[in-house]
C-alpha cells in the first residue's frame, strides 16, 4: 500500500463526515430532501469503514476515529429530526412530482443496500 493512500482516505472520510453533519444540522447546507440525507449518511458510514480497513489509525490516534463515529451519530440524529419535514424530491413550483419522488425513494433504498454491502466487505 502506498504512503499516499492512507492520508487520502482519511481526508475523504473527514469530508464525508463533515458533509453528513452539515446536511443534517446546518441551515445553509441543509439537505433539500430525504434522498440527500440518506446518501450523505451512507457515504459517511462507508467512508469510516474504509478508514478502518485501508488506513487504520495508530493506537494513540484511534480516539479520532471514535470521535468521527460520534459525529456520524450526531449527524444521523439530525437526519432523524429533519426527516418528517422533507419529501423524497425537492418541491418545485407545482409541488412535488410523484414519479420523481418514487424514483428517488427507490434510488435511496438501492444506495443504502449497496452501502450496507460495502460495509460488510470493508468490515
């Protein structure tokens, strides 16, 4: 494994976790719909699994991984609180398009299943 892969995976994981927390709790970067909340959560969890699989932190720094897991939990709590106020598709001028909402709900389910599969492979 090259010396570049570890730091790159760590930076990507940090970006994913930060994005997930911002999508769930921030007003400025808030998720416009449920699909974005699901995808941000899946990406953050899989990124943390990739860190453990590809570039596990040394023992003195392993607490940083625990803090990142706590941040993902905090982000998921925010997603749970936002969930009832969001639809599956962004609302347009004419209201939500039911076909788009159904497709995005199905895509979110597929995304979550693929993320769970990646989690199993990386764990």
